[in-house]
C-alpha cells in the first residue's frame, strides 16, 4: 500500500486512561443542552448572513462560526466490554420479522383506505384513493411500464398509469387542482377542503390562498386521518403510503418530461427535431408551472403541509435532473456522430438541429432546478424549524450533487452540508455527513463523461469542516459517529488529511478503536486509520488486498501482530496505570475489528505467528512496563481470537471455510 499520509508515523506517547479519561472529564463538565442551543444560535446567525449560494475561494473561510461542533457525549451507560459472538439465528430471525410481505402492505393500505376515504371517493375521481389502491390493478386504469432510474416497486405500473391519465384527461389548471387536493387529503383534509373542479387557480389571490390553507389546517386539527405528517411514524400503512406518495410525484415528473403536447402520449420520435423542440417547450412550461404551484404550499406555516409539499418538490427535482443526465448522454453521442459525419451534409444538419434542441431543453430544465427549486425551496427549507424537513432538504441536495456534479458538487452548495453537521437533531447531522460521504461511495458506471464525479472537488469543503467532522466521531449519537468515522477514513484514503497536523485530533480518532461506548463499525474504521500510520502494514502487498495478506509469510504476520500489540500497550499501560489495572478486555475490540476486515482476518487465525510473538516477548529481559504489558495483551489477543474462532466454527456466512496452512498448525 502506498503511503497516503505525509505526517510522521504514529508515536505512541499517550495512554488510553490518561487521554480518554481526560476527555471524558472535559465532556462531563459541560452542559450539553446549553452547548447545543448556543451552537444552534451561532450557526443560524452565520447562515442568515449567507443565504446566497456564492462560491468561496481557497483561502476564504466560510461565514459559519469557526468553533461550532455537535453535542458531545455527556452521560452514557458503560457497556460490557466483552465482544463474544452472539446467536446468529436469533439475529436473523429478528431481522426477518421486520420484513413485511407484499400481502401485509396491501392489507395495511386497505385498512388505511377504509379509515381515510369517503364512501363517495373512487380511484377514478380521487388521487388519494388511486394511490391507496395502487398495490394492485385499478379498474379503468391500464398499468404502464416505467422510465427513470428509480427502482420499480409493486406500485410502479399503477402510479405511471395514474400520472399518464392525469395528463391526458386534464388541462394544466385541472391537473393542479387534482394535485392540490391530493396534498390536502394526504395531510388530513377532507372533501370539504378540496378545490372544486372548475376553480381557476390563477385567479386566487394571496388572501384567498390563506383562507384555503387555514380551512385545511382547521380540519387537520380535528382529524385523525392524516396520511403524511412532519413527524413520520413507523406504522406499516402510513410508511407505505409515504413511499407511494413520493414515488408518484417522481413518476409524474418523468411522465411530464416525456409528454408530447397535442397527442396526449409520450414523445417517442426524438429524431424529428422540430416536433421535439415544440414538445420540449411544452414539457418545461408544464414542469415550471407545477413547481411554482406546489412551492406556494412549501412556504405555509403548518409543518405537515410544508413537509408534504417539500417531498413533492424534491421528487420533481430528481425527475428534472435525471432528464438532463439523459440529454447530456445524447449530446455526447450526437457530437461523436457529428464529428464522424464529415462530408454528409444532410446528416450533419439533422444532428445539429437535434443537438441545438437538446441543449435548449437541458438549459431550461437546469434553470427550473437552480432557480425555482434551489433558490425557491432549498434555501428556505434547509434550516426549517422541523427536523424532518431539514433532513429531507439535505438528502435532496445530496442527490442533486450526485446526479449533476458539474452543477451541485461545488463549494457554494456543499457548505450547507458542513453547516448542518452541527444541527441539534441527530438525524439531520447524519444526513449532512452522509451528503459529504456520498461522492466518495458513488459508483459511476455508465455515466456520461461530463458527469463523472471528481472527489477532489470535495477537498476545499472537507478541509474547512474537518474539525467539525472529527468532533462528530465523538457525537452523542452512535449513528452520527458511524458516518463521521467512515467519512474520516475516506478522507484519509484520498490524502485529504495529509496536511492535518492536529496531533490531539489524530490521537482522539485513534482511541476510537478501543472505545467501549462506540460501535463495531466505528472501531473498525478507527483501526484502519491506525494501520495506515504503521509502516509494517505497508509491507507485503497493497495492504487492502485479501490475496496479498493471505500470502504474507508467518514472520510478516507475527511482525504485524507485534506492532499492533505495541500500540495497544502504549495506550493501555502508559502513564500512571499499573499493569495489574490494565483494561485487557479492550484488546477484544482489536481482534473483533480484524475479523471484520477481509484483508486482515488472517491475523486472528495465524496461530503460529501469535505464539511466536508471545514467546518473543517472554524471552526478553529488562523489560519496561509497556513491554511487560504487551505480553499480557498478546495473551489476551490469542485467547479472544481462539474463543471467537471456536464460537464461529468452520463456517463464514453459512459456507464451509477452507483452513489455511497457518491454521492447521494450531
């Protein structure tokens, strides 16, 4: 493995007890609630000063406070240190119990429809009824195949058909009425709060809109039939309806952007440039008007209405950006064909007409997303008073950045993710960190060349918010810790931390490998960071290849075990801690982490290497305290590795595992 970090190798001078307990004392001396409220106040002030999406230069700091960090751990119940294997069958059974069958979902939706719908409502005259019936065939609605990248569900054929019928049977005003009524009914409205067919929405002024919203809110207060709320519950029926509702808006967006004016069908003849241009203008106007209509409800004071309207907007945004991705791919193909068609005048002219049409269409859709959605919705809702809406907004921005990195994977948008990593709600912090992590994990197969993700575009933002990200590895929420530590590991692998000279920060990250109050995922990723700092793990292969580690000699494996034991000894036995008081059970976490690393798993099953490392320590004379502690640590390492191996038997993931030559020697 090529060394990615230019910082000096780890010098193990601190101790687990001295460092960890000092940090704990500092954390326990702070008032978590007051700290959180102060953080929120400072971040809001900073964001209030910078609501535009302007770029910042390499040397320019964000306007957010420099020392803002998420809530630290205050009081936690100490967990039992032992990491012995549990009952795999019991875990599998528990996870299987959570999976609901299609029949269960259908039954839950039927029960919900019986509770919510008026007897007069049918799938043919009510969108909310149609959505609740979409788990199966709907009378009078012919199922249709779907376009778009979203994974199809059992509801997809019906939802596509509902969207197509909506466009075919209604003019834009009538379609907006149907969709507004869907929104009102979804949040707890009734037939009396619906717009009457024939209402001209363009003629309704602000005061009349306020009256409509007030009427809906009054009914919502007395209703217990809300299908969507700003505080989502985990009931099967409402959970399924939320998924249906969000997918419907996405499918509607895809259908709108493939709809041809005058035919009522889909635009399949994309080679006719003149028809294509007319169709494109119609599609963009239809989409822009719909986004504008729904945005009116994004700005209301009632959070359930805001959340439902925001969900619709984000799904429409995804449909728009996906269409621009398709157009980008078509343009790349057409440009290659145009370059190869020299001398074929008519073909070149036809290709040029098509390319001009696609460029205009793409630019118009980009304007809808950047101006109407980002400026009109995101800038207002990313700091909404409701945490669910804030989380939705960050997740939507992340998706936009992945779909169109050329537009949204930029500092002026990524800074919002960095700011919101300090949010008082743990779910929002997770969403913010996942947004920063997503570009490092995204698979770019079959993407247009112009839309390939360059993770180097993340370097400036990650550097600006590095302290905040590091603080999140010690967050009160374990979910936040997991994402933050995974992000830190990705930054390390990409070389983003090469110039980070904060020794205290590195030490704190390293100690997470022994943190009993964290999760196995956090400890494993922390151990990866430690291994990246140890020279011995650069020998004998690329360090991340399973094959390269399996072929390591017994001596090389012994050296690696010895080196990691030396590091653990420095953390557990340094300082005033006596060897009798060493927290040996923490060694188990190192063994467990190695077992979870395919490329290093052999270090827990190479028995001759472990025994040689122990004998080598036992034969030394004039040992210092840390050297003596290392013998105890190696013995504990061997005992834990043997116990876990016996507990897991000779099976890994349900399959018989071949024993290596190193294992046969034990």
